[in-house]
C-alpha cells in the first residue's frame, strides 16, 4: 500500500522564551536615524542581524554566558533566559568592512522587554492560548528553528514566511537573478484531543534584482522597459555607499547636457564638470542621468548608482516570459522537490544548540498520514453517467449536454488578413453539426463578415452597436494570432454592448477543420454552449453530501477580492497619483440550471491604505448577496429563499478569520434579511486556499509521486475538527499544490465528511473541460471574474480614456460598476467568462 507523506515536522516545545523590542539608531548632530524601521528590506535585515551579533559578542552574550537569542532581523528578539534590557553603543571602528560601507557613525542598540506577551510560556497548552499569544508562539517557532542556519550564513530571512540562500544565485542575466530558498509556516494539527505544532517547509525560487549599476541593469533589461521595471528600487552612489536613494527613472539628459548653478562657486556648471572638479569622480559624459527619490536629492550619473543587493522583484513587474520562467523554476517534479526539502532540513541542523537552549525539538521526519478511499463523483451528462478515471478525466465524446443551449442571432467576425473565409465557413458548418449531436440548436449565423483586426475598436465597435440594436446575442471572433492584443477589446464588447463573445485563433480553427480535431471542436462547443445559457454536465453529490445537492435547492456562493497589479504612481490624472480600485469576483448557482455557476464582478475602493489583504467591502458584499438571491428567485422560483447556503471564500489568511466571522458573515446575513426578515437560512462558511506551503507526496518504495486526484488528508497534518486538505486535480506540471479547506461555520446537520465530499464534487463543475479543477468551481470562477474586472478596466483606459469615471482624481466606483460590471445585464445569467 502506498504511503502518504506531508512536508511537515512535528515540533515540541518546553520552558519559556522572553520577547524584547529592538531599536537600532544612528545618533547624529542633526537628527536620530532609525535603522530598523517598520518596513526594511532584506539587505537591511542582514545588516541589523550583523549589528545585533556584534553587540552580543561584545557584551559577553548580553551579560549571561547561557543566553542565546532568535532575532527576526527587524524589531523583535527572543532570548532563552530573561535580561533586564540592553543599552550598548557599537563604535564605528568595531564595524565589519561591509557594515562600515553602510554606516559612517556609531550605532546605538536598545533592547527592552515588550509591553505585551513578554514571557512566552512554551509549556502552555495551545488550546488555552488566546489569538495574540498564538500568533507570537507561531512567530517564535518560525524564527527559532531557522536562527542557527541564519547565523551560519546559509540563509537570510526575506519576510516571516520566506527564507533565501545567500550563496551564488542559480541564474543571473537580464538584470535579474534567481535565488533558491524555502517557504515556511507553522500549522496547528489535531488528531484526538491533543493539538500539536507542525513546521512546514517547501522549496522555492524567487527573482531578485542583480546588484550592479543602474546603467548596466538598464542595458541588460532594455532601456525602454527599465523605468517601469526598476522604479522604486533602492540604490546608493558608488562613491557614497552609506546613502540610500530610490530610482525613479531616466531623465533623458546626460552629464554633459544637464547644467545647474553651483551655490558654493556661484557659477553654472554641467553635471560632468561638477563630478570631475568637485567630487573628483570620473564619469562618462554621455550616459543617461537618473532621477531619484527623494526629489531634492537631484539627478545622478546612472553608472554611479548601484542597486542594493537582495531586493526581490514584485511579480506584477515580470513580463509573461519571466513569469513562465519563474513558474518553470518552481514547478519541480515530486521526487526532486522531496529531495530539495530534505536538503533544506539537513542544512537547518535541527539538533543545533540554539533550538536546544530554547527547548525546541523538531524530529527530521515528515508527517505520515493514512490514505482514504478515493471517492470521485459520478458525472451526469444528457442521458448518461460517467465515472472519472484515476487521472480525474471523465470525457464521453458521445454524450449530449445536460442542458443544451439554443444559439441563434449570432455573428462571426474574422480577420481581413491571413484568414481563409472557406475555413471559417467550414468551422461554422462543423459547429452546427456537432452542436446538434450534443443536443444544441445552432442556427446559421446572421452575419459572417471580415473585420480589420489592426483597427478593431474603430472599425468593429460601430458594428457591435448595430448588432446590439438588432438583438444579436453572441459574437464569435477569429483572430489571426493567438494571445492577440485584440482580446481585451473583444471582452470590452461584453461590457459596452452586453453581447457575449468568444475568441479563437485562426491556427486553432485551421487545425480543427483541416485535421478533423474532434476534441478541439468539442472544446469550442463546450464554451459556446455555456456562453449561450447551456450547461454541459453536472456532478452527482454522494457519500454524505446528498442533502447538499445543487438540484435540491442548495445555494452556493464563491467570492474573493483582488488588488490591481498597477503601481499607483504610474496611474495619474493631472499629475495626481490615483490608486487603482480593487475588484471582487462573485460566483453562484443562481442561473436557470441549478448546476451551473455564473457570476459577475464589482469594483471597490482598494483597502490597502488600511489593511494589507483582500478584504471585501461590507456594503458591497451585503448588496451583492441580496442581488444574487433576487436573481435566484427570478430564475428558479421554487429555489427562492433556500434552506441551506454554502459560502466559499478565498484570498485570506488564518489570522484574518475573526474578521470573516465578525464582519463578512454578518454582512451576508444582512443580505438575506433584506429578502425576508423572517427567513433564517442555515449557513456553511468555508475558506479555501492554495496560498500555503503544504505539499503531499505519495511514496511507494523509492518512488515519489503526486497523489491521485481525489486524495484527502483529514488527520495527522490538519486540525481534524475543522480542516481538510484535498488534491482534486492532476498536476499537469511539477508537484501538485493541494487545496486547504477550513470550515468556519456549519449550522446544518451535515457532518464534516459530507461537506468535504460536497466541496470536492464542486471541483467537477468547471464545464469547459471534462476534468476537475484545482479549486472548487465557485472559487475558481470568482478568481477569473476578479481578473476580468482589472482587464476590462485596463482596456477602457486604453481605448476610451475619457469614459473612465473619476471624481476629484479618484475613481467614481458606483459609475465604474455601472459602465463595466454586468449587474442588471442578461450576461449575469450566463457563463460569459467561459
């Protein structure tokens, strides 16, 4: 029998740890500069660690030979024995060569007991800890286990959940470098009555800026893209390494052409002359100058500004090629990931003296968990049932759709270059014939017309306005290129004219027609049926989930919020920075067919000024709940005011669960109350996430592989009363990342096993392909919808900038929702996002 292993180590704790605030300052004649500010980068954390280590040695272990410490590199330090506090001045001559390059003065270190939770009782039962105690307990374990490896210079901490190697990067080119490391986390697991602590480790690679001068970096990246790619990166002048500046872009001038009045000499001079005569620094007069922040610092020769090491590149700044390359670096097959994690464990040296002094014990052994019988749901097609295979696939090419659509009043638009009209006509004929086989009614299109794809908006949008007036419901667009720039313009048609669109590349159409590719034709029809109100198939809800079956009236809602990837400084009106709105994607089974999930998106003010996670606006959440319930009543009167409502939420972390319980769930209830104050539906509220570090490995002898689709972990590595982990899908590449599900509320009589099988079956509701998705469909779809919101807003700003609603340099959110969202549109009731 195969063995299931989880990349988690059980941790035992004993004794006490003592928590202290750390303050590192540089006192000068003019002001006191704080080194360990609230937000410091990896390089500064390395410096802070080195400074604390110097003081530790100079003070004979802070006055106690038995004292060891664990330090987060910023403001929190833990010790194994109590101290009254430390005040120590690190004299400049004691600094290492590297530290002396960053700091020109003596440095003051103050270590004082924290006002809250100064003593961490590691013997205290986890279940008796309050939220704050539990948070500090987890942070201490996360730092304490890694401290020895950090002291030895093997790793450095980037943030609370990520550690990266300081050794030679894996790849260095194009101004960036790939660095290996690992993600970590602390989970609480419960089997019987006892709650245990598990330390999670997963191998990871991230992209960092290469430390070099700005000009060299720009040449490697490409000058045209350098401003956006490096904006805000921390730099220092090569002749003054103590100084910290932030790159703000190239000025378009050179040291030879840029001139200013020197207040000291009273004469006008060029930047080149200033550096040569005053700074005594030789520079190239013809290289571009760089602007920096703060603005008053002036401009600098780009060859003299050095990028500070160990700065991670934000994911939104990577182009599609680098995103793919990063994904490739992290899509490691199971046996390689398994070995990489064990190599990290060996480098941590879990028997080190620091862990022993703190009473921390972590056995180098993965958690073993029993495997459960795999119960994949049967799939209902029109007149037949299918049983998924071991890989999760359940395709039946002879099956009819469970709810076939009628496609009439539709048009085909195809490019006026590099597209053969005969191929287009053959595709239309094949769609009509195959659609009939699937049970659909596909009438001939009312128009098949060439369009100018190079000027799609200018030439085609007037036609779309006419189509809307004539009642056209569906537009099929055939573009000569895959991933064409016209895609966002095509999707904007849906917002402006409320006509569903589907876009195909001509190469796909050509191969489908000339090579008789039935699977491709079926995939096109799958989308076409959904976009026109049909439903392709439906999972059966069994094994304790029968009472939650969608066709028995259960109403399911999935939602998640997503921030824009656009940096606020790049979005401006009248030179005023404008923060992009956040978007919430909603999905629910309120369409005519109860097994079909459809949805919408709404914009909201981006909450990142106050909080740092994807929080839903409570008014928006309440109103949208009421709106979806009204749509449900309109589409299926017998299912109005359902007895059971299942809510799936994604995009939040464990420490935010109280916010969901105390704010978002009450908002959803208020949305129901607006329908009928006397109606009291039973709620199930579950959080799903793949943003975690847990991996599952199936081990058979020396063979390591991904678990089969439908594998569950319900004990040993989870809190068995409220959590489970599942892998509903087959990983197409690398190691599968399972879905973690936490049940925050269950007011029904359905047990955890029934809820588990219900949520698992929802992964078989995607409709586009005959295979399960990596997330339950309501969550998968809400994520797509929140992405769509940002895409169509970007398209609107590009093609119709004057139509973007703003008020006093901010977005007019209500008007934005009116112009781009589908509330009140027929598209709300179909799967337009397919």
